[in-house]
C-alpha cells in the first residue's frame, strides 16, 4: 500500500486485510466495503476505480487490479 503496509494473499484476503485496518467499516459486507473504497478513492484521491464484478471475489480482484493500475498499491 502507499502507506508502506504490506498485504498479501488472495484478492479477497487482501481486501479483507484493508477492511480490518479501516475505521467504521468492520460490519460492512465485503462487496459494500469495495464500493466504499471506490467512493473514497474518488472523493479523497480524485481517482476513478473501475471495479467490476458480481461476486465478492470478482469485486475484490477487480479492486486490487485497479489499485495497482492507479498506483494506490504496488507489487513487491
């Protein structure tokens, strides 16, 4: 992550790890959390994350891909 944190695993594991360290979203279902991240990326970073998918797994994978594409995250 841009703040230096390292998350690893499947896309779902990475997104759940992000959710674990976020404030006030611990009770959101994973798909809703992804939507929250997308909204906040636009609001605070002016980045439009093009997340697609119907299932939590698809949305999580799409979110990770978009975060890599936009520079919100990098691979190590």
